[in-house]
C-alpha cells in the first residue's frame, strides 16, 4: 500500500491502471524489434487471456493502441502503439525512472546492492510459485 499499488494510478502518479501502464511500456520497448501479439503481452504481464483481451480493448478504446490480425496467422492479434500511446508510454517511463531515482536516493548506497539482490530473489520466488500453481491447475 505504501508504494501506491492499491490506488487507481501508477506508483509514479499517472492516472492510469498499473496493467495499462505496464502494457504500454512493454509495447514501447519491444515494438521496434517486431510486432507484438496479445500472447506476447500475456506472457510479459503474467495475466490470463481474458484479462489481456479486456486490457487491449480498453487501450484501443482510449486510442493508445491499434490491433490487426496477423497476415501469417489470422488467429493472432498484433498490437501497435498509436502516437498517443507512444507519448503516454514515454511519459510513464520518464515518471517511473524519476520515482525510482527518488526512492533509491533515500536508501544508503551501502545497502542498495542488498535491495537489488533481495528484489531479484523475491521476483524469482514469485515466478517459481506462479509456475508451480499454473502447472498444478492443468
């Protein structure tokens, strides 16, 4: 709660849901390499297919993305940022970097490596637990 995850805004203060923010930033950083599919977004955000579908509809309704069927496989929906989406993603990235610099600045330099190591450990543990949960539900 202290980080602001329960508010209807990002931790850096932007009035957009966290899942929308993560989707836009993922699209902004990966769009240059190749087209991004809903499946790619699903794997990156760790959301189920129905939530990704709703998220993409919301992003499209807001004018942040467009979606098209893949020419190679009509079952695949490719996602493209609009100019409006690019501007918001850039703004989110800048605000996020500023917020994390502020947070990091209040942690003593001697303890920062410990924080990063602990976050890596926690992230890996959560991913492992999610994989185990997903495997057991099949």
